[in-house]
């Protein structure tokens, strides 16, 4: 087993997830963060749009991470 395998499998064991579970959750969070950053950039250009979206995104990610840590 190579160093990369050890690092990957240790991370999965620490988080008590399979590779597929980790992939799905990470991909969903990443997609959501991409959406949040897009809204934030639009808000920076046109403040009228997505007035509370950044705060909502932070709260949502915080909530998701709280659930995942249980």
C-alpha cells in the first residue's frame, strides 16, 4: 500500500465513511459551495440580488457539518 493509499484510507476511517459515501457528500457540499460563491459574486456586482444568500449558505454548511460530525 502506497503513501497515498494510507492517507486516503486513514481519512475515510477517521470519518467512518466508505469512499462512495465520502464522494457523494463531498461532491454535494462542493456543488452547493459553487452555487453559493456564484450568488456571492452576483451580489457583489448587483447588491439588489441575493441579499442574504451568503449568510444563508454559511448557516446551511455549518448545519450540514454539525450533522456529519455526529
